[in-house]
C-alpha cells in the first residue's frame, strides 16, 4: 500500500490491499476502495461509495458527492463503481437522491476527462463515455455503448446496449440497442459495434433489418413492430430491440428520414 503523506484518509474508510493514493486526495469515512485501486492527486471520494478492485482514478476527480438536486435532503444514498474502471481527470459522479438509491457504474467502464454522471445514473459494463459528455439524473446506458465527446443527455433517457452516439449531440429521447446516432437522428445500425459484440452474421442481419424497418420505412411504431415480427428472423437481439422500443417513456429518437438535416449542415 502506498499513501502519500498529504492525503487525508478519514477513520472508517476501508482500503484494500496494494492501494495507491496520491497527494492531497481525500477519502471520507464511508468509502471502500477495492484491492489494487490507484487514486491520483487531488481526488475527492465521499459519501457511501464503493470502488471496485483495479479501478484507476485520475487527478481531480470527484466521486460520490452530494447530488445536484434541490430535493436532496441529506438522505443516505450510494455510489457504486465497478472493477477495472478508468476514471480520467476531473470526472464527477454524484450519488443517488432518494433514501437508499444509488448511482451505479459497471465493470471495465472508461469515463474520459471532464465527463459528468448525475445522480441515479446506471451505466452498464464496458461502456465508454468520452471527454466533456454530461449525463443528467437517472440516465441508463446499456453494456458496451459508446458515447462520444461533448454529448448532453437529458434526465431519464435510456441508451441501449451496443448503441453509439456521435460527438456534440443533445439527446432528449431514448436510443434503442445497436443503433448509431448522429446529428440528433438515428443513422442506422452500429455496424462496427455489432461485429465487435460477437454476434454471428445471422443475428447481425436480423438486427439491421429491424432497425431499417423501424426507422426508415415510414411506418408508425405499432405497424413497424408488427412488420419486424413478421419479416425478421427471430433472435434474442431483435426481441431486445422490440422490448426496448415498447417500454420507452420519453419516446424514441427519430430516424433521419423523419428529421432531415438542413442543407447547410
């Protein structure tokens, strides 16, 4: 274990084996650091926060602080960071708001510099969130999604598994699994993500067909889902896509046919 003499480790904090803590970092009383975590300088770990083994936190990050929510009244809430994560410079992750609730980051997640996760966000395993991206409260991101830099996501939005969001977008509605979004519109499937996810060609073809029918045939939601079920080879991934669409509360982001780009963009 290596703890810099200027670091402040409050009584009650739990540190695993082979933990490294850099200068001027503060670890508050209810924080638990797993084995082999590396915490850089000027980091602040607060609240009831658990950091999984092997996670690396870079300079200036703030994890587990009070939520930016006017309704928060000091309730005991939690922040859970998974194993093997990389949290880069000046990332902020805030704990839950309602008594007993939690903000959750899965395993092997990368949060790049200046990213922000609001209270009660739930981030799946192997997600990448790039520099300067801001997630409001209660956002859900499925496993292996990729969110590029400078993206702003409205509270309660869901981003499906293996979805990809291009840089600089403002997101106000759900993005289904396996889709790629740019210019605030679904452009089609995340073809690279589908290949990397390990799906066989039959499943990838079925997913591509489902996305094409839903977004680019001009059918309304009910008729599009009926057509997907009628004409697409059944597989768990298509079922996942349909279930996501059918359970949306904020609506589904539009396809580019329904929201064409301006000529000067």
